[in-house]
C-alpha cells in the first residue's frame, strides 16, 4: 500500500511540474546568457536622459535620449531580445560601442527600430549607414524578436526570423552593446547573449 501511495505521489508531483519547463535553463544549455530577465538592470549602466524603469518584467522608457549599456564588451556574439515600440518610436541596438559613456554612430553600429524614419534606408531592420533593410518590416504596436549576429566583420539582423539586413564591415571590432530609447515609448525584454569564439 505504501508503495502505491508513493508512486501516486510522485506521479502527481511530476504532473504539477510538467508545464513549468524552465526556458532559461534550456537557453543556458545552448550557451545563452540572460542579461535582462525582467527583474533588474544589474547587467547594464544607464547613460543619457531616458527615464528607464522596470515595469511588469519589461525595461521601458518614454523620454529620450538614453541607453542601457552592457557592462561587458563583446567581440563575436549572437544577441537576442524582444522589442516593443509605437510606429513613431525611435529605438535600436548599438553594437561594438567604443565609448560606453556616449554610444553613437561615431563609435559603434546601430540596428534601428524606427518605422517612420525620414530616411527609409535607415528604418526598422537596417544597420544604419551600413546596410539598408532588405525588406520593409514594420515593428510598431507589437513585440518583435530581434536576432543579431556579429562574427568578425560579418553582421546579420533578423526580425521575427526574417532576414532584414546583412553586411561585412571592419570599422568596429569590439565593444559594449546598448539598448536605445531615442523617442516615443520603447520596451525591451528577454535580453540574451551567446558569445562566439
């Protein structure tokens, strides 16, 4: 009787936990490191004037201009996150930033999230001044998964799995990355990085 009760108890415990597969553990197994999981901004420093805050698991700002700058510098990496903006918002991800106190196009690359940018060659999905978007992708009013790969001089950008930009450029080889709030409402979540050799 005790054996039957023990087996039943173990089955119940397994059933209760079956729907709680830890996503972060799977990502860690694949070499991913979670830098922002909705709890705090401990892996970043703030620069500029944006009013960054963490609300309901999201890093957000609605006042320009500012950045969340990674504490660590990276050379070769895959970077993944989810971004939410309004169509008129101006957001983006700076890569290989040489001056973490003042990220800019003068010291790093920018993957832009800006549907209504005047110069559409630098709109959402582009690598500004390096690679115009391959497709027109509108990011406004929805969560968009951003996948960026920077291995040596080769860079690719995918939004929701769609290749939007690719380039080979040797201007900036290493540095921090920075999440941008440059206008309108901007939100980020699930920021992860996988370092490559």
